[in-house]
């Protein structure tokens, strides 16, 4: 099979095979006996309830169309046969694409599981590091307070206004700190 069907995105696939398609809700009343018979057929075939109803409705439609073919003239039969061939080829492509989408979905589900595990692990790391970050913030505030105190003391020794501490003066501040610790 060529790789072309694999290149279609889900949006392109939808546009190609379901252009203009819309879902409608169908409600009908049937006798309880008929409903029970329908349920029995659905259960026997292992179908889900909605899926089974769709299948049975489509089978009935196919039967009616088959009856139409049997009663139609040769030109109508040829047209219906052509439609059947077209639908069969589209069904084959749709089945293949559906299989591919299912496989891709399984891959995405596994990746999503791995990503959830990663997020959970990272949340644990963040939770574990928050107290450490808060302690560092507190320590920085204490060091700033100490630096302000040292700057004030230095200003008292010099009798003037303290200079703002900039990166070039860090070594000077460190020397003053060591002098103050000796006092």
C-alpha cells in the first residue's frame, strides 16, 4: 500500500471522507418486544448498544438498497454497482486510516503517561526545593541587613555618608567585614 494515506492529517482525512457530514440524533418508538430482540442481537454479536443500533440500522438500509437493485433496470444497477465499488474502496482507506489513528492514539497515550510521571516527579522536586529557596531568601535578607549595618558603622568611622556598595567595592566591603569581626 502506498504511504500517501499515512500523510493525511486527521483534519485532511475528515475533509476528504466526511466533507459536509453532520451528526443528527435519531429517536424512534418501537414495541418493547422489538427492543428486546434488538438488544438480544446486539448482545449476541458483542456490540456496544449505540454501535449495535447503528449497525442494525445500516444493515437494514443496505437490505433495502439491495432490494432496490434487484428491482431496478440495468442502468440503475450499473450506477448502484459503481457506487458500491466506490464505497468499498473508501471503506478500505478509512479502515487503514482508523487503524493508523488508533496506533497513533496508543502512542500518544503512552507518551502522555510518561509526561504525567515527569510532571509528578518535577512537582516533587519543586515541593522539596521550596523550603531551601525560602531559607536562601531569608539568608540573603540577613546578609543585606548585616551589610547595611556594616555600611553604617563604616560611615561612623569615616564621619561621612556611606557609599553605596557596588560590585567593584565588594572586596573592600569584605575587608571591612573582616575588620569588624575582629572588634
